C-alpha cells in the first residue's frame, strides 16, 4: 500500500512539473532566444527541463496514441495557446488520460487512511476522474482565450505602428520585424507571432503564405480580416498603406464599441451582487434601529 501511494504521488508530481515547465517557458520561446543569440554559447546546451520532458514524453506517448483521433483538434488548440512543439501534443493527450487514473488511484489509496466512507469514496473518485479528464482541456481553453484576448487588444496599436513603418519606406517584412521589436514589452504574444511571420518570410515563404499561417495560428476574426486585406492589396497591386489606414480606423472604432458594450454590461452584472450583498446590508442599517424600538415597545406593552 505504501509503495503504491508513493508511486501514485510520484506520477502526479511529474505530471504537475511537466505542465509547469510547459507553462513557464514554451519550446518556441527557447528556440527564438537561441536564434536571437540572447543565450550566447550556452544556447546549444540541453536545459534540465528538456530531459525531464523527454522522459515524460516517452512515458505518455502510448497514452497519446490511444487518443490520436482528436490530435488535429488538440494540435490546433495548442498552437492557438502558444505551444507549437510536438512534445506539447504528446504531453497534453497523454496527460488527459493519465491525470484521471492518478487522481482516482490517489483517492482510493487515501480514502481508508483518511477514514472516508466507502460510498463517499466512490463519489470522490468519479468527481476526480471527470475533473482530471476535463481539467487539461479547460486549462488549455482558458490559456488560449487569454492569449487571443491579448492579441486582439494589442492589434490596433500594432497596426498604427505598422502603418508608420510602411509610410516611412520599409517593406512589409521589415515593418513587421520593427513592430515586433517595439511592442515586445507591451504585448509579447503578438510580437512572438509577428516575429515568427518575419522568420518564415526570411526562410523563403511568400508573404501571403506567412500571413495565412499567422491567421491560422491565432484564430481570431480580426487577424483573419487583416490578413485577407494585406493579401488582396499585395495581389492586386493597390497601396498597402491606404488600405491599412482604413482598416486600422475600423478596428479602432470596433475597440471603442467593444469597450462601450462592456461598460453597459457592467450595470446589469452588478444587479445580482447588489441584490445579494449590498441591499440587505443597507436595509439592515436603515431599518435595524426602528425594528429594535418596535420590538421594545411591543415587549413593554
């Protein structure tokens, strides 16, 4: 029993550590750092996390092959969340099957030690099993939505700077690289995507192919519309600056409308907290002294 408990705890700890390493620093960020030369001569050295993730990948690869039917959909979600390495797909698919098993095993082993009744133990196993299977997907969706929201918010500012660079005489690739360097502190996800677009163009891809790949990686409507506009402008030979100026004004107007919509929704969202917490306290403060006096008068009478 003790050996099984230690084995289950070790497996859960390794899975949690793998997810933590995957969240803290993606493989793409390490590769970009090596290409930028920011790591110097130690860039070619294998990081400690690489060995651990490689071992976990070997352990979870059989489980990942079991759920290979949803690999395309999972790969798309991982790419849109910022994880493009094939290792991330194996860890996600394998961890989605390993996490329920580990949590159920821990619940079954810890139940007798904690004195949990038999019926409640199986209910907890069912809850932990469902949570372990759905948890990685929910975490991935939350991270993908947060990344898409950050890109959507920073896109108008990036387009303003891109327009300035194009009007200054830079080509599209050079302008995108300049925008990626200038906005690296304010919007890292968008700069990461723009940097990847410029590297694909430098590697030999056409600008249309690199921009369409950028649209697929991000997966938001604003980027799809922007890419369609840039591709059409380049294909038909029209001025990219004029088209980009009109598109930027429309996006800025949409951002203002979205902010106004959120402001109008705030009043409606405040009704339920106000009715549950603010109004009862206000009524208690206003009517409390009067109620105490009335009870005192009835008691005397």
